[in-house]
């Protein structure tokens, strides 16, 4: 294979033991840091957003939220739905 510039990965955390999942994400990050574009489809939002530049949240086949990884990590809907963070607002 020549020198690829794009890597497409679908659900790399599905199946492997947690220790191996961490290593897989380290390798993905290293590949990206070498200048390659990585398109990662992954349900583990916490790990994905740690290594991503941008993210897209899909709901029934449509993008419902998009932005930088940092913006998505601080988005309350993303935190509640995908990162296990409880709402900051309280019912009155």
C-alpha cells in the first residue's frame, strides 16, 4: 500500500478488552498526529472526543450536534446523553 492520507475506522472499541481499547485509541491519535486524516465512527464518545478535533452527533441518521471536540465536551446535551454527566440545571 502507498502512503495513505485518510484512515476510516468503524467502532474500534467494539469487542476488545479495555486495555486494548486504550492502546487502539493511542495508535489512532499517533496516526493523526503524523498528518493523516482519521474518520472515526464510534459510540464511546468520551474516548473519541479526547482524541478528536471535531465531532458530529447523529440521531436517526441526521446530524443533531456538530462542533469542535472541546465544544461537544462542554455541550450539556452531549454531556447528559453520551458522557454520563447529570444536568447542571435543577428543577424548581
